[in-house]
C-alpha cells in the first residue's frame, strides 16, 4: 500500500532527554488515526517534527507520491505541501472576523504580491460558505473570532485547516474543554474530513477516541508501543501497564 | 485593484476630506496665497508635521499592524533627506560657483568648476574631493531615485538578514536600534563623505528658483507633503485592508499559526519592512527641504523611539491614530519647547516648560501605555462607537 | 662587560684602579692637604700657558694631568674654568674670581680663602667652545663617580639627553664602582646605547646593536633609528655610499618631480594653475597664445595656447605627463644611510625589526588589558539588565538612567563627604540603595502591569528614561559633574614603556569580578536565587509551590537596578557624570546581553568580553577613528546575531522556544 507519510527511525533529544526514540509510523492516503499516550510520550514533539518546527537528530520523514523528504523544508513549505496542523490551544486570529480567518486559510497563492493583488471571487466566497456550514459557523461569519466560544474557536481552527485543503491533518487534542454536544459535533467534523484525507488526532480522552472509531497508535517514551483498534490496544497488557493502568482507571 | 477597499475602510474618505480641508485652510491663510494670517515659518512647521505624519503611518503599518517594533525607521527618513539634500546642496553650490567664476577672464574648465564646488561643500571637513557617493549628485532624477532605492535596499538587506534568522520581538527592536546607531555614528565621521556632524545645509533654497520667495516655496512643499500624506494614507489603507492586512495582522498576533497556514512569514515581514522604509525615505525627502538642514543627530536612535511614542500615543493599528499621534505630539512639543506654553509659578519653584516638557512627555507616555493602550485613536473609536 | 673594557684603550684597568685608590686617599687627606698645599696651583703653573689660552688640540695633556692628579679640587676647578669664572693674577697665579664693578672677589684654588682686590691686572680665562666641551667630558667622569648620588644621576641624565662619543669611556669606567644598583643598570644600558653609536670598532658597535634587539624601550629604538638615519637624494646614477633603498618615483610622480626641480635637474612643473596664470599674464587682444579667451574652458585648449606661448619663448616649456615621466625615469631616487658601514646598518635594521616585533607583542598585551577593562565596564553596565531581561523578560530602557542615578548619587555624596576614599565607600552601597528603591518603585508602579507585553514595557520604560534624563538635567544642569576617585587610585601600573593600565581600570575590573562572584553566589547558593531560577524556568509551577512570583519579580528588578547604580559609581569615576551618560551605555549594554545570550550570567560575561575586546581590536586596526570602530562593531554584532540568534550561551530545548 502506498503511504502518504512515512516516518522512520526518527530520534530527537532535548538537553539529554530523549523525547522521540527511533520512532517509525506511517499514514495512508485517507484514514482516521488516533494517537494516544501518557504525558511526555512524545505526541506533540512528533507533530513538531512533521510540521517542521523541530529538526530531528536522525531518521527520515518521507511525504507523498514523489517521496519528498520533509526534513529540509520550512514550516510554510510543509504547509503548502498539504499538511495542516491544529494546535492544542485554539489559535485563531481573534482580532479578525471568522470570514477573514477562513479567507486567509483558503488554498490560494501564498506569495506576498499575489496576496496583495488578491481580490475576492465568488468561488472563494462559496468555499468559505461551505466550510462555515461544515463547522457550523455560518451565522458567525462576520463576528470577530475573539467573541466565539471555546468550542467554536476549535471548530474555526479545524475549518481553517480544511480551507487549506490539506492531505494530512494533524489535530492536537481537539476535544479539550468541550461540552458533550460539542464533542459529538467535533467527531462528526473529523470523521467527515477523514473521508477524503488522512486525519491524525492526538487525544487524551478515551471516550472521544472510542467515538472516533478508528485505528489507534499508542506512543510511549518516544516510540510506538502498540497499534490497532482501540479494543486491540486496550487488551495489550503492556499498554495497560504503562498507560491505561495509571492514566485511565 | 479591489473596488471595495475604500468601502471597507471608511476612514480613508474621512481622512482625505479632513486633510483637504486642512490643506485648503492653510493655503488660504498663508502669506503667499492667502491672507497671511499664518507665517511662512509656521507653514513650514505644518508641512514638516505632515511629513512626520506620513512616516508615522509607515511606522504604524510596520509596528501596529505587523508587530515589528522597528527602532530604525527614522534612519530611513534621514537617508531620504540626505539623498535629496545632496542634490539640493550640489546644484545650489554649482549655481553660486558658476556665478562667481563668470567674472574671470578665462572661462573655467570642468575640473576647475568641480574643484570649486567640492571646496565649497567639503571645505568644512578639510577636503575638496567629491566622495564616490556623490557620483549622481548633479542629477535630480538619480538622486530622487536614491531617495527610494537606498532606504529600500538597506531595509531589504537588513530585513532579510534579521527575519531569516527569526530574530523577533525585543531582540529585533534592539537590532534595528543598533542599525540606526551604526548609521548615525558613521555619518558623524568627517570622512563619511557627507560632511560629518555639519550635515547638509541650505536645503531650503531650491536650485532654479532663486527668485521665488520662501513664502511660495513653503506653500509648494506644504502642498506636496499634503499630497504625499494623502497618497500614503490611501496606499497603506489599501495594503492593510484586504487579505494582505489579514496576513500581516495574523503575523502580529500569532506568527506560528500563519506559518502553519503555509505563508512564508519572512517574505511578508520583509515586504512590509521594505515598503515602509521606502515611504519613510520619501517622507524624509519632503521634510528636510522644509527644515533646511540635516545632520547625523537627526538619525540618532532616540528619534526612532520618539516615532514609536507618537504612534503609541495616537493609537496603534489604526492609520488615523498614527496621524493624530504624530501631529498632536510634534506640534505640542514645538509649542512647549518653543516657549509657547506659559510658565507655572509655584512660589518656591517656577516650572519652565522648556525644561519640564520632556518630563511631562515621558510621564504621559507611561500613562498612555498603562491606561490607554489604544491611544488617542482608541478614544476616537469609543466616541464614534465603531466596532473595529 | 668585555665590550666596555675594550672600548677605552687610553685608560687601562690597572691605572684606573690605582687612580681611584689615590683619589680615595686624597679624599681622606683632603682636610689636611687643603690648608697648606698648593697642589692644584702647582700643576696649573706647569701648564700655565695652556690654562691661560687653551686650544682644543693641546688641552688634552693638561686635562689628563689634572685627572691623573686625583686632587679633590679638580672637579670644581674644571666647572669654574668652563664657566669662565677663573681669573689669572698679575703674578700668573690662578683664582676663582667674582667680578663686582671695579672690585673682584678672589678665591684661592686650593685653600678656598677669599679676598677682595681691584680688577686691574687680573684677566678672565675664556676657553672657547671646543675646549669647554672637552672640559665637560673630563667633568662628567667626576660627576659620574661623585659620592652624591643625585649628582651622578644628573650626570647620567645629561649623557642620555645629549649622547656624545667621548662620554662613552668615562661612563664605562664608572659602571664598576657604582654602588647603587638601579643607577648601575641605567649606566650599563646607557653605555650600550653609546657603544652602539660611538664605539671605536664596527665589531663592538654591532655587538652593542645586537644586544639592543632585546630592549623594547622607546630610547633603545630611538638609538637604532638614529643609526639608521637616512637622507633622500636624487642623482643621475646610483651614488656611492651605504644605500638604504632605491625609490620608485612612479609611486608619487608629482612629488618626486618636485625633487628633481629642486635639484635643478628639470624645469618646473606646469600644472593647471601655472598654465592658467601664464595665460592670464599673456592676454593680447582677447586671445592668449593665439586662442580666443572664450575657448579656453578646456584643459586641451589651454595646453595648446600655452604651447604656443612657449614656442614664442614667453613661458617655460610645457611639461607634459610624458616629459615628466621621462625625466623621472632618467634619474635615480635613493635614500642614503648617514652611517657609511653597511654591516652596522644591516645589524641595526635587524635589531630594530626584532625590537619592534617585541613591541608589537607588548602592544597586543596592552590592548588585551584595555579590552579587559572595557569588558569589565560593559559587564557591570549590562549585568543588571541581563538579570531583569533574563528572569522577567523585561527590557528596561531606563537602565541607563539608573546608571546615571548611581553616578549622581556618588557626586552628591562627595558634596557632603570631602574625603574621597570614605565618600566612595559610602557612595557604593548608597547608590545601590537608591537605584534599588527606584527599581522597585518602577516595577510596582509600571512594569507589574505590563508583564507579557514586552514591547510595551520597552516603550513605557523608555518614557521613564526620557523623564528621568530631563529631571537630572533640571536638577544638576547640563554640564558634567566630577566624581573624583581617591588619591590611591590615581596613576597607572606601568609594566613597561608600552604596557600600562590605570589603577581605576584595575579597580573596575576587580569590582566586576566581585559582582560576578556575588551574583553567582546569590543565584546559585541562596534561597532567593533558587526562587528566581524557579520563576525563570516555570512561573506557574513556581507559584504553585508557594513561591510568590510578585515578590521575586520585585526583588529581581530591584537587584538589577541596584547593580546599575553601582556600575554608575564605577563608570562615573573614570568618565564624566552627565545626564546623558546612561544613554551612552544603554545600546552597548543591550548588545552585550543579546550577544551573550539571555538569562545567563556567563552569557553576559561572554558578551561583555566579546564586545570589549572587539571594540579595542577594531580601534587598534583603525586607531584614528573611534566612531568608525563603533560602526564596524555594531555591524559585526548584527551579523553575529544572524548566526547565533540566541546569543553565545543559548538556552536549549523547549524552555527556550518562546
């Protein structure tokens, strides 16, 4: 099977602390994947490496059909390659309207002069409308993002990722701080998104992961401990010992 | 060009209307074209203030919109002034020298003319040779090109170096301050080729218009400054209103997010830094012929910090705020330091504003930062009740 | 030492010793002999004619006899003789005489008895200049061996001032008997200088010159330079003599041509000014040299007109560039050593090169010391800033004004406490207290409200900075105020002619070391330091562990400001105290912090060292221009930041990310 992203043999060390240890993990073209693991398992660092924020000490990160190495690329180039990232804390541009936030994320030329000469088109407007509908913010398009509720900000950020039309979506703890209904909606958005692209969700919350109903990878001390369905991994004794046994009673 | 940008930014029309009204009033009250209720020197002060407003807008775009607290934009302003000053000084000295050589029995050779001009200009620093940087000083067109090119190139190189190594925040501020300091120290040297601490002088005399009165020249420059400010306002409003504005405000608020959206943040910063540097250079080129003299002291780092003060007092992130801040503070400053403000007699101590103005400015600046982070422009917003 | 012995063939060692022995006896017996003997008078009477009208050629015998006599009266006689105060009576006897109108006071040469007589019949002895010089040389020998050390010193100094060939022998003779070690060393050194220039044989001179290679004093180098003096000249062909170097006239053709003209080998240069003057002098009917005046606006036309004039013989011929160069190539330009012996000049060149190399090393050492003291100043000025910036992320633009405040505190203390040592001892803690207070006040009133808004802190503290600066101006005026250092800090520690360092700078260096130790101690060994580090690394966690970040921030800010106050006193001691002094240091302090790396004492130390040494190094490369040095230094720093954006000592890992 041809993989969208192949991470192999990656290690990274911070001041003697091995955050990622010989990690190898692959993602297919269109799949929904949850990554779980206790604190310090290297989930966020893994995302940092894929998105170009952190350079690994060793290992390879290969992307797409052309087998491009992501390690030499800058954050913006990686984003342009089709990898979108949602941070743990919702980071939207609070000073700008929802529409402006989405417009900025829309897949369009990213150079300064192209942006300067950019003019609004009906196609773009339609795209924004449809994404807003997808994330349930149609009513709020003209509101400032700063006025949105916590959950709405999370959706807006996911919406911005969708607007980028990425082939791989890295989502860090999307459900944190959400009400039950909000979680359900978030699950729907992510599952729908995963129909046409790879979506990787890093999550603490087991209920949320169960609801996603997808393949699960367990990280521990910087490498893959187990992989498979949630039931499969939760029946793994080692996983229970290191994670579930302590973290999730 | 987007049709909607003015509609999205109604302040542009308001501003242009106010500026036109102001300009018209000054023209009607000036010595040259009106009732002479405003003295020529005050017309010059107002013209200079308009130039300061223009650089304040540039500063607002780079700082208030893009989040780069540059402490170097006054250096670009000064470079613009020097570039035009070189032509003004050269051309005027040439006229004078040719006039004085005319009475000689034998007509002068080009070399003799050049030596005499060089002697006039560089005599104060003990030289008569033209340094290389004066190579284009005899051409108004080329020097005008320099007004734009030198600040632009300097900003491009400096910005490229600074942004590519991801120097941000206060580090970047200090780095820009260091750049300004280096430039002013360089210009203070006698062998800088720009007359050391003497600077360039006599810039108020426009070559070719020796017969024209200063009253007329002042109003011409006032009008030019007004047009430049209006054009600059529209230009910057156009930049900050659309998607470009979204991106640079995004960079200000969350650089990493913009980067992960796929924008090459460094290019945008470089674009904003360079464009505002060019506009600053143009503002300087209009300012110094009205001031009459430019010297390296003008470029000292403190000037750039004052620029930040104006923008902060006026209100960052809104163009008219920068204009209000620059006009308000610089006019107030010349009122206080010019002895316009009456002294306050406390019995034991007499507060003379020439001595105490800076203390007042410093303290009020702290107060604005603490209590009115949105500045005077914020107050304006509040009164108009316009959601931003 | 063999060198010096060999250099005085006229006074063999044995005789020398004997003479000194006799001299000693004479000294012992001085009181006895003086009364009755006419010893000196007798010797003089033997040579009476020579004494009365000495000639330079023949006076040597007399002087030798006088010196050989070993009489204690001889030096005084020689001094007075040379000073033209010796008189001859009608009976042929000699006296010291003091003219007074028609009277003359006579002093007997041997007994010292005085009497007054009429002038008539007495003649004054007037030895000419050449003779007096010989007398002087004979005298130096006495002075060099005078029991009074101050006279010996002044004799040595006199030789050093005006070295001459004939002083060499007496100087060498006096070395062995010199009781004072310092003076003996000085005499030996001086003897080497003299031998290098005046010894009899080239071998002796070369040996002395070679030994000068070790000597880095200015004096030794000037001796070598004197040996290497040259005279420039021009001739049709290479001259005889010790040629130092041949010169290439094409390096500065106009200057060399001027030499040719001066030597009479070529006609005067006809530069543009000459041509112009010649044309103006020969204007006829609106033309000059046949060319209408209006057309003379180019160099070519003027030269044409001038050529026409010279054809008529009205002006000298035109010297074009070609004729000038032709003339220059036809002659040899050279520099000729004054010293004819090529071996000696070669040895001197070699010795000078080696001495200059040593001097260069010494200069490098001196430069390093300068750099060190500048680094100490930057460290003191920046460390307070580094603490507030590193711990709190606060850029304090008013830091420079705290430095100024400290300096003015010192000044005010000196107004009340006149004793400089005591006043400095009071001023240091007081300056700390004042600026600590100011820092804490500022933190409570302003900075506390602006945490997490670093750019706004920068601006607010800038507002405080301009207000404080103007306030200082209003209180203390614009002129510089003195902050006088105690007397024991005056002067400099002189290590050699080249290497020296003022005590103030040493004191500042020591102060910087003390502060480095103190700050390290506070941060690493005290409870406060522990809490500060905790707050730096993770404020939230620190707060949850019962550390009050508010209090820590306040204390940290106070500490940083207090150190600025002490730095102010230190800087005020060697620079002037003005309201703008803080502003002079603030940019450098920022750069020190940024270059060093934030939040680390060692980083600040590294940054200060880098900037201090760099600035001195650039000044050394371009000594004429400190402004240029500063410009280049800032450019270097801007480039440096490119490669190490986080400074020399960078924090690593996730903590450093934002």
